[in-house]
């Protein structure tokens, strides 16, 4: 496997003399409304590889960043939701195409972040891309699986169709920096929702790179917004935000779950909970366990429509 | 009200164009909102069929038992304020007992019973409810104050239909969710409101039992009697003891029930405020939760709507069950060009509504369910007047005793008025106007609620456009307030989550496992 040359590592080379070529390091930013602002807070925190090596300074987002992200997500919702299902599917498939082109970069980042061998990291990245394809294909099928025509005992045509819930806060899984995030984010998007993502706190860099992929894909700005930082600072304002319709709590640490659910009920948010024992115990590489139409349904509303049958 | 006689389940004409509308007083020249110049002879339904006990204990483990709390409360007939019976006021220890009994039944009998056997118990229950339908209708009307023609033609037929529908699912769960096995959750704690006591019981108990759960249900404190009579149906059906348990008492007992650590599933129908309280109380517990909460539905009438049908739909939308309906069409949005004639017609129609004895078969609008609710409705009517909306109430005599509100119409209502924002849960309609479809959508969606909406227009493409844009869980087009066990019902936004009815209603009571 060809590791990219220090594309992500900020740790200074050991050599005493200057290298032949000084690497251009990347500043990892947050992604809001299609742009890459710095945090309004002007803060950052050091992200380390699994072995403790410092990798980069990531943005330490603030509650104001959360609010900005929610506003962007809300603004992007009507047109994303109004896309035809086929178009949404194509736009999401395009993300997989771009991910494929960045396999090497993701492999390096995921490997460093999670302390995986090259082969293990490659498996994670490949599965993430394939999972994105799997969900993209659901865009124009989920209505047919979840929708019903209801045989009411009267002269009415009555049917039920799924619709997007709205703005969804996604607290990404802490451990699986790319595959876990993709597994939770893709089902939110395919149903027509827009998202505000709190990336893995300790392993945020692959998520930021994913946001760079999204920014250059056909996914409109604001559909996905991604903030890095400390969970204890970002999750409470996200869970309490009155313009967020649902929250994916898979990545919420156990000690924060009760507080998140308490905050979420204030505007009757839908909460997608990790299974008992926590979301980290799932094997993200296992397709049967980690890609499910129910996860799309968790962020959909069912709308029932009645009309009389007559002349 | 006219349309209530042709609710779902009963056989009905092909459209909502109910013939009576053409014979309305307005077309006869009495279009000035005056009381109609004729009287109906009383047509009271006999209450003989109901044999009330003087006291009702709790229904736990298949038996009626005295509350360990040793306390009782009285339930009233809201039409007369006369006591109907004494009912056990459960204490925390009674809740503990009921949950323990439900858990035992889940482990030992019900949870292990094959679906085909559960199905037969549910079919039995449906049949017994049909056989005893008149008794239930009269009892429901006595305890709630709703007109007998509604309890007889809407509530009780829907109750039986609901058990019937879910009975058939009990042995077909393998086909309900592709690729997944549906497992019961365990013990369900269910707390229901007073507006449709037996119907809400059916919406809660039927899918829970079909999926193999056992339940502890707490009816509203002002309407416990039909649930306690349902206990007798369970006994007649030889339902294994402990599968259905009913504990009566105030709201704090409901809270104790949902908080009980051995409860796996919580289902609540009621106000948004209490729904949030329940959500807070069980936060972090891992219990499955579904909520069916308040609403402030917009009923939108376009200028090309069939006006007479729309009038009937509007009346049904807000005066059905005295407007004590979470999905009531309490905000009427009328396209400006037809606002004047529509309001005139509406006033004429209101003048024909018969308000009074709920047991009278001609009554359209019955009694408000309880004194607290009456006070709330009156307070909001006063607020409407104080904020500058224009009040209209037809002249009609109200009985001297009991809890009554005249059918009430407010015009000149602004979106900021409390009567346009808050759920009144009474026979009070606020009329607002709009010019364009976009404005109608914006006003309709301008609420934290999202339970239901109505659209009246002859233009099909406009219906479908409105259906798409209205953020509500149920949209009635050229009709209103229709319900059916096969039809999923539930809210967007702060009107709750989860669905009741249909396949989606089953999902609320199962855990899906990989096959």
C-alpha cells in the first residue's frame, strides 16, 4: 500500500536537517453551509494517532458553530427534500465515486486514527464506499418498502408514505472514524433529511476529509454540516436545539445519554438510540448488522392521506 | 352533526356530499344565525343496558381487586355532574403489583403462546365488543359526555374493528417486516386520555397483545369506566390472567407506571406538556417510547372547494366530540375570496347544531368532559375576545347542570392570537384567511404541532401539492376526522412520534431481530 507522504501528519520529522521538500500540511476545518469556516471560537485541540503521535490541530467547535450549522441545515432542507428520489440517489452515488478516488488518503487517515494495519484500514474504507452505494440505491425504493395503501372499511382512497423528518443531529460513533460515520450518516441523507454531524472527538480527521469530498460532490451545501470538537461542548446544544427534529445518539457516550434524551424531548425530537450495550459493540464491517433500511426509517415520518372515492 | 352518522366502519355514501346539507335552514331562508324554529322530540337512548357497580376495583391478574392504597375516587357524568361510580385510586404499591403481574404473564403464558392462539383471543375480544356494543356505547357516553350517536356509530365500531384488525396480525408477524423477526418488547405501560377512552384503549392494547406483549393500562381519571367494563370482556374471553391489567388513578400514577424499571415500552396519548414530562421521566432508561400528543390542525378551504361538503367537513372537523380531539380542525384557513359566504354558511350551520343531553340520539354536541377542561376552554374563549377576535355563538339553550360550551366561531383571528396557537380541545373554531396556496401552507405549518390537516379543493393536483407540503401526519382531503384500524395515525414535530393503526402501528410494539 502506498501511504501518501505525510499528507496528514503534522509531527515534525526527526531529521536534524531540513528535508528535501517541506510538506504542505492541511488545516482541518469544520464544514458549514458548503463552506469551511474556522470555528467562531478560534479554538483547536490536538488530535493524536492511535499510538499517541500528534497528527493535527482540529477545530474545537462551539455552541455557536452548532447553531450556525443548524441554520444551514434548515435552509438546505426544503430543496434537498424536494429532489426526486432518483436524483437524490444519483447525487449520493456520486459521493461514492469521489470516495473511491480518495481511497489511499482515507486508508492512511483511518489507519493512523484507529491504529489499523494497511489491510485493516483498506477494509474499512472499501466497506464505507460500498455502504454509501448501498444506501444511495435506497433513495427510490424506501417508499415502496415502507409505504402502504390502507384498505379502510369505507369508500376512501387511503395511503401512507414516508417523508423526511427534517434536520437531524448525528453524533457520530467515536471509534469507527469513517465507516461508523458513513453507516449513520448515509441513511439520514437518503431519506431527504439534512444533517449536523458531530464527528468522532478522538478520531475526527477522516470525517473532515469526508466533508471535503461532500463539498466537491453534487450534495448541495448545507445538506451535511460537520463539526469537530468536544462532545461535552457540542452534543448538549445540538440535543437541545429547538430547530432540530431528530438526533442520532449512537455516538453519545453512555454517561450523556439521559441528559441528551431529556434535552431532546423539549421539542419532541426523534431519538435514534444505539442498541443495548452501546453502538460501539456493533461490527461495522458486517453488512447484515450495520446496514439496514430501519435506520433510514428512523428518520422518516409516516404521512397518511385520505380522499373520498366518488363521482 | 350531520356527518357523524356516516363515519368510517359503518356503511356510508360514496362521498362526503351528505344530502342533508341541501336542506339546511339557510336555503330555507333562515340564514341569520337564529335558532331554528322547530323542536325535536326527545329521543333518549335508554341507560338501562348499563349495570353500573357502585365501586370498581383495579383489574390486575384477571381479577378485580381492591387497591392496596385503600383509596377511591368518584367519576362523574359530565352532563349532569351526578356521580356514576367510585373507582379505585391506585397507589405506587398497586402499580408495582400490576407491573409484576404483567411481567409474570409475559414470561409464563402470553410471551410463549403461539401467535395463532393469541390471535384467537383477540378475535374473541372483537366479537364480544360487537355483541356488547350498545352497552359500551351508553357507558362511554355516560362517562365522557359525548353524543350517543358518536359513541354508537364511531367509537365502539372502531374499537371492535381495531381488535379485529390486529388479531389477524398476531399469527402473521413473520410477514410484517421483510427479513426481520418481530419479537415482543415485554411489558407495555400505556396511559390514555379521556376524549376517546375505549378507542384509545383499543389503539393501545390491540397491537400490544398481537405482538405478544402484556400491558398495564391507566385510563384517564375522569373516564375510567369503559376500560373497567373492558376488563369484563377480557374475563369473558378467558384471556390469560395478567395479560391485560388496568390501574386507575390520577396522572401521578401514570407517571409512576411509566417510570417503573420493569416496564419495557411506554405509550402515551394526551397533551404535549404531559408527553414531554413522560419523556423526561424515562430519559436514559432505554424504554421504547411512542407519543401521540396535541395538535392545532389547519383545515384549508380553497375557492374552488365544494362549499356544502366543506361546511360539513369543517363542522365535523371541530365539533365532533365537542372538539375534544387531538386532530380537530381547529384552525380554519379560508381563501380570501370565499371567506364571507363561507362564514355565513357556517354560522347558519352552527345554528342547527343540537347541543345537550348526550344520550339523546339527536344530539350533535354533548357535554365537555370535565370541569377543568371546561374552565380551560372558557379561559381561551375569553382570551380570544380580549385579543380582538370576533366571537360568534349560536343562540341555544344549555342545560342547567353539567359542563357545556356553545359551538363557538372566531373570525378576525390573527396568527399571533392564543386561540390560533394553543390547542383549545373544545368546540372553538378560529377562522383565518389566505390568498395563495403558499400562504396557506406557511400558515398551516406555522405551529410546533403537526398532527393533522385538511384540504378542500376540486383540483387534484393542488390536493397532492398540499399533501406534500403540509407537515402533518394525517392529511384529509375533501374529508376530515376519518379513522380506521388499517390507517396509520400519528404526528410530526411536537405532536409526537410513532404511529397507531396499520402495519406501522404494529412496529411500535416489536423489536426487530435479524432472521
